[in-house]
C-alpha cells in the first residue's frame, strides 16, 4: 500500500482525495457528460501507472500525453505522475513535424494518445530513430502498433510500490513557443507546481464543493491547472473537449451547477455573441477567471449580465512561472487596466535594463521571485540564462519576463507591452518564426514576415506579410498550406501581399515598421 503523505507531490492530491469512503465516492470528473468518481480515477490511474512501469518508464522519464480533453487524458496525466515520470502534455492540434521534434527533444519514453490522432502521431513516430512505447485510447487504426488503453486498465494490477519521487524532481515538461521558432520545454518541479496550484486556490477562494468548468485544452497550462486545483480540493471538474458547441456546454453548466468559469477572451466573445441572440444567465457561477490576454473593461461589464453573482478575476502569467499576478475582483472598478499584484507567496517588481528597481510610474522590465519559477528550459542553457537572472540573494535566480510593465503608487502592476516577437492569440503562444518557416516552404513565396495585431476577441491576431513570385498561391491556397502544417490557432487570419518588406539600416526586416504601417 502506497502511504498517504503530506501533499509535497502532484499525485499526493489524488491519494488525499481518496483517503476515505466519502472522498472516493465524490465526483472527480464529468467528461463529456459522463461522471467519474475519485475512486474510479485512482484505480484507473494506478493501473496505468503500473503498466507504464512494466514497459520501461522509470522515475524522471518523460511521458507525452497527446490527447483531447477526455477521461483517458485525465487518467493519463495522473498515471504518469504516479509512476515517477514527468508529464508532457501536447496540444492535440499539434502537427506531425512538431510532435516529432518534441518527442525527440524530450526523449519521451512513452506516448499516450488517441486513435483519431493517428494521422499525425504515426508520421511523427516514423521520423524518430527510437520510438517511445505507445498507448492508444479509442479505436486503433489498422497497422498502428499500440497498446489499447482500456485493455491495460482491465489487465494490469494497480501500482503497489512507492517510486520515491521527491519535490525537487521534474513534474512536468510543458512546451511553449519561442522566438527561435522551435518550442522550448519549460521544466517545472513538483515543488514549483504544488506551490503555484495552492497559491491559485488561495487567491481564487476555491472550495471543495466547487464545480469547475474546463473547456480549455489540458495541454495549455491554464487548462491543466484546472485539473490540478480540482484534484487538490477533491472538487469536481466539468471537462469539455473545447468550446466549439456552446449550447451543449451551457446545458452541462446548468445540469452540474458549475460554480467556476475559467475563460480566455475568445470564449468570452462567443458567450456574448450567444447572449445577444438569446439571453443567458448563470447565477450559480461564483467566480469567472480570465488570462491569456487582457479582458477589456467593457467586456467585463457585459459579462455581469451573464454571471450576475460572479467575482471576476483578471490575471497575468506565463508558462515559465504559471501565474505572476492577479487583481482582486473588488478592485476592478478602482484599478481599471491593472493586472493587480503578485500572487500569494511571491514577489513581482519592475527594473531598468541593468536590473535596478524603478520608482512607480516608470516603465521597465517585470521580474518575478518565488518557488513557482521554472527550473529552466530543457536542454536550452543559453535561453535559460536569458530568462533566469541573478536575484537579490546569493545564488538565487529570478524570472526576467522581458515584458514591459509599470506600477502605480500603491504597487499595482500595469502591462505596457511585450518586448519580444511572441504573439499571444486565443490564449496560446505563437512563434512568428515558426509560421514564417511554413510560409517560406510554399512554392513562389520569396519572403514572409509575421506579426501580431491587436484584436478585441483574440487578444492578438496573426497577420502575415508575403512577397511572392508570379506562380505563388493565392491567399486561400496559402492559408490551406499553413493549416496542413500548423495548429489552427497559428494559421494567419490575414495574409497581405506586398512588393517588398520594410528593412532596418542593417538589412533586417523591420517588424516595427510593419506594425506602424497599420496596413
């Protein structure tokens, strides 16, 4: 019997939730309308964890979880942690080339996936010198070599050994887009993730009897933490694949009396559009949370018609530390435009380029201190050094966000702008270089430059400027070319053709001039 310890590790939360018969009988997850109890989740996760161990997954290995928001994904995330591995959630929209890169870069020992994604993961596996062990849920296509998910749960005895994981072990490797065009694996330990999870629970005022909606990808850290917080509390997660079918989600929200609604601006825009067609009201929702892009004050005001009893939390964060700051909902009207103060147990401050603290009102670079800061980027020492800088204590490293902020006289933070090229759209990070590489691969494209432009729904929209020859594809064909090679949120919403791209004095493409042109 594995002992129930103090919650130092991510998977300790599941053991605590199942400590007695009452806890085991509570609903852990409602996945696409089907409820599953904590006892069922623990049993399934322990069986899959044992199967992973039996097939060569050792403490410290990486387990890629390339799945939709489903019951198998929830089981897989818990199982990978239980067997001592680091979870590596991968967006199910990820195409074969990027999936192959991530599997190779991480050295993933196992891939847990869905049968309907075979068109991508089979191509990715063919590109690898050493393929991971593959577990597949759903129908496995002919010719695909994979262990059936349900068979493993049926035929494997639950894990009975304590793996010996400690809090400083790697808990997760979360890939995020980088300015180089290749995704980077953010290393988070059990210590950093448990701290971040508990800090979020504290300031969001979450409770055991909460029912938390999650229509955000579990591969997106905002979605992943909805699961982690829910399990830590012994609460219920109402899990949906996406927000593609709002009417169905609205019905489930009412049926399961959802009390916490996490969203991004895209989801809120869909809500308001539906509300305009037919009035919506969810009086049982007590907390609405927003991240990924700023929530305009007017949007927040209109959301109060839909969620009349809900506190609205506005937040700022990045994958490298999960969350930086939040604004108390009672201060939304008093501090318009602010993203608040550092989350509990952490510190955030603004400095000049040399690292010297700046007085309030001055614009500078935001730095973050706390146990939630990443351990670094996987196999990227140079990029790690760019983000983790010497802190106030000898040997300490703090996170330099490279984003521009200012503070007011009371210490509240205000986002000013991004100091890199990364685009944040629909709550996801987009590397312009990655999109540009795909555009350059199209016949007849001579040059391409990609920028983000402000958008009230998306936060930022992806816009591409293309210089082409006479035989190049038109806008529709070029967008289809991108859609076949990129995740949906990375495909340019606009493709503008031009005779030449503006350049700096050194001959580099000037994205600043593209932004200023407004064309």
